[in-house]
């Protein structure tokens, strides 16, 4: 007889299961069946190693061999027709003992097994994947009624995916009688949903009476009559989050799933939410949030994504009882949840580059004086008498309640809207100022490219040498009225821009008119003709050229280097799809895309909403190192106070300024536009994707002539020789700059006179 040598632990547990079903010790019977027992123990060990603890798998694998055992080993008494049921009972006990020995000591904190902690709602084991990636493997989830759990893990771990699966009942073994309600983070923009009316939609989606819904909105969340009768899209981000919370409260679910519930909320509403959640006794809460003080106040337990060596490459959920602070005591490596610091993650922002006429970091590039703003059709102004200024040293936090006008102010600064009292106020914005604006709904544009890789998205957006997405936005789009004015004037294009006697002048090429007869018009003259959006597009393209976007290689290799500076690894940046990115990874992509044009001013609207604590620490450190100006809307004081020393308080239609930004080192200086040559293999693969010269010489001598065409190699060599000799006449000739004209970016060559 050949006896397989099984794992001792597996055989021991099998004997324990057998003995619990035997009236005797069964020693003689076991000795007679040792060959079968050893084989069964080996099969069970294989199932345990693959962490397959499904009862059906164990019965299918073991029952043929358990049936062959001597009956004195597997039965105690009773009729023979009960043997099959008894065999399955033994197998189930064996499976449970093996599962407990294999998993319970590692993926479940025993301190959570408190029978007084509330009714058990679910106790399941499952695996979870997204696309081709396994997020959780044979992990356990145990929830009790009335408990409030913080779901904690790094960006991309799969927290939102897990909550979506719970809400849709897609987890193996999930109890379908439980009613769940999911409050999403509001990162996705749905035009159909935003067209619905606030009160009407709340009544239909909750099934509650109009009076109940009105009481919730008006009395508890302070919605006005105009808000309740208007559309969802007319609400600010904060008020939309309040509406989602109102729906969740009115539905009265067994399990409430909250994904970043404090996004866009002011402090008063956060306090209301804390009081509401703490007062729940029959509803279980699972919450994802990067707002650690909020989690500390509401949680009774923590469910943590962990990866341990014994589990192989996959993560599991580990439960901890108590608040976040108690969890950090047990897991000291998670202390970044209470400290705005980073470990290995680092963001690196590109220097902003030269801004014409700005010689110090305190010299203003933007100024408002007595500016008003009123929405079309509104009876009163949203903002009155706004006076402020910004420089490269500015680090400003814009604060105020939801709906106070913070985003309205930001939109004027970035040029999306104009003051309502133009002519009676002063609004100065430097003509070459490059602005990166990461708005509340920045995901909207990214999510039009869900099937593209992040690097491919940036390539598409900037391959023309300017920000195609920005030019196509509503803020830059030419209206039908302006297009008619352009056609009536016979304007073909604006070719160049110059600064003369303090006034901007634009070279206009008209249809059917020779180039030599091109004429310069001042900015005021063109604005008077109705060409506002055309001038905005022209200024944006010239500013992009000043940043070197016209010569920067738009190859996958170059873009991935840029994405690496924002913590988006090649796995996600080049080989992944935008659809598969988490909320935090999408923020990194949006930041990277916004910073591609080396902006002088970075505007962040609620930047803390989707980044984890480590990424926030990296962002804070990068902003403090960066040489540009920062303007942010945020309710997270811990974050904005680490960067901003100046605060603009928006309320009651006015802007009050407190604090003062400190003078910073001047880093916005002219630099030679040089790009390293890429490897030949990558070159051949990437050159079809963007404006890149196949042999790489372009990186060393990147010059284009006055008309936008790339100079030949021979001309480039001649230009370099002339530059070394200081021969301006020859350089102007090579660049084909007409007499009397100044070429943008080459102002040092003068006008040839």
C-alpha cells in the first residue's frame, strides 16, 4: 500500500472533524483508512492553498472519497440512508475548520467579533475584480447593524468598485433582502440628470411625499425656493452633494454607502452630516473619505485594504474596531492619515517659464478693481466691488459657504466670464499668462476618452501645439454672431501679435488680400468689431507657443515622463485605459494635463476631493516648491493652510482679503527649449503620434520661421552660426521675418529697422 504524505495540519483537522462525529475515538478505523484519509487531506490542502472555501467545491472534491471510508469512521448511529447527509456534514465541518485555520487569524481582527455590536447583517467571503485586475481575493466582509465603517485604502485599491458592487448586489453570497443606498462623489457629469428639477426629482426617486422632501431640503439643508424649483445643473457642487445626501436620508436604507460625502460641503453642512450619521442606530454606514477628522468623528470601525506576504500578490480586507486613531495605533504605517506628509510619492511641477515684462515674483500679472458680476437674468449681483491682485508669489485660498460665489470669482479670473460692469471697472490680465484650471467638473472632459490611455489623451489634446480641448470649450468657442462679423469683415486669420507703445496690436490677414497688405489693429479696435473669442483663441495659442508647445515632442515616451512626475505609473499612464482609473488617479491625470503647458497660475477647485492622504502630502510639497502662483477653493483647512498664507473670504457678495502671500524666489525666467533625443526604437514607434522629428535633430535646434514652418537643417546650422556671431540681420533673414515686424518669442531680434 502506498500512502501519500499529506500536510500534518490538514490531516489533523480532518481527524478533528471525524472525531466530532464519532462516538468512539475511531483510531482502528482511521488506521484502516489511512490511505484515503491522507489523500482527502492532500485534496483539502490544495483547496486551502488556492483559498477556495466554497462548500460546493469541497463537497464535489471530497465526497467520492469520504463515501469510501469505513462507516465506523464517519457515522455514529442511525439508518444507512443518512450516510450521505452525514458525509456532507463532516466535509462542511472540515471546510470550516480549515478556513478558520487558514484565514481567520490573518484577514479578520478578532476584536471585531463583539456580539453586542449589533445584529449581523452579512458575513461573506468573496473575490472582486475590475476588468482584468484582481482587487480582492477570497476576502471576508462582516457588517453589523448600526455600525459605521471607514473603508480605507490607497487610490486605485478598489474602494469605489467595492461599494458599487455592494449597491448592485454583485458580491458572492450577498444577502439580497438588504436595502442599500449609494451616494457617489459627484465626479461624473450627467447632462440628462442635471436637466431634472430638484424637488420633483427628489420626490420621484425617494417615493416620499412632497411635504417630506420640502421639509428635508428647506428646513434641514436650507435650500431656497428658487433652488428647489430650479434644475439640478443650476446648483453648485456643494448643493448637489447636499441633494444626494437628502435622497439617501429619505430612503432610510439598511446600508448607507458614502463615497467622499464631504466633497464640496461647507463646514456647517459637514457638522449636520456628522450629527445625522452618529445618530443612526438601525442603519449601517460604509464611508470612503480622505477627510480624516470627519472619519474620526463618525466611525466605529475601520475596514482596511491590506497586502501581506502570506497572501501573495492580492489584497484582503482587514477589520479593526474603534476610531481612526485607534486603527493607526495598530497600523503605525498608516499615520499619514493624520499627518499631511508623504513617504515615497513625489509630484514634480514644471517651472512656469518667462512672462514678458514680469521681472520679479511680486510684480502683478492680474488686477481687479471695483468689479461686479451678475448672472444673466438675475435681479441682483452675485459679486460687488471686487478689488484684488495676484503675482507669481501669490498663494491664495478662496473661502466661503456653498453658493457664496467662489467659483463665480474663479471663472472671471480664468477668463470664462466677464464683469457685468465692463467700462466702469478695471480688469487686467497679462496677455501671455498661462492658466491651468482644474475645476470641480474636470473629469467631464477626461471621461469623453474612457477607452484611451491617459498618455494618448494628452497626445490628442496637445498635438497641434496648443490646448485643443481648451480652445473648443464654451469659454473660447466663437458664437454664430461673432462668426458672422468675421465673415462680413472678410477676416481670414490673425497672423501675429506685437506690443507697441503699451498697446497690443494684431496682424490681420483678410481674404483675397495679398500678404504685403496685411494690417495691424489694436485690441480695442478688434473688440469693438466683435472679435472677442477670436482674440482669446489667438492669445491662448501664442501663450502656448511661448511655453514651447509648438516644438515639444508629443510622443508617448515624452508624455509618460511627464505623467511619472504626477505619480501615474506606466502601468496606468501608457498601458491602462482612463476607464480603469480611480478617482484619485483621474485627478493626477487632470493635473498632469493641465500642467503640460507650463502655466504661471494653477487654479484648483476642491483639489482634496479625490486624492488620498499620501497624494495630498505630495501635492502640498510640490506646490510649495513650484515657482508659479496658486489659487484654490478648498474646505480642507489642513491642506490649504499648508500652502496658502493669503485668504479671500467670499460672502454677501463681497470679497475680503486677509493674510499676505510671502515673496518667493523668481523662477519664471526664460530657458532654452531643449529636448533630449529618444532611443531609436521608441522613436520609430512614437513619431506617428505627434509633432516630432524622426532623427531627433529638432531637439537641439528647435527653430521655426515667422510663418510657422520648421526651418531646414541647413538653415538651422546657419542660424546657430549667426547667433554665435550676433548677426541679427542674417538670423532675421533665415527666419523670414518681414521688415518692420517682431516675431513672437524672438523679440531680441527687433523689428529690422
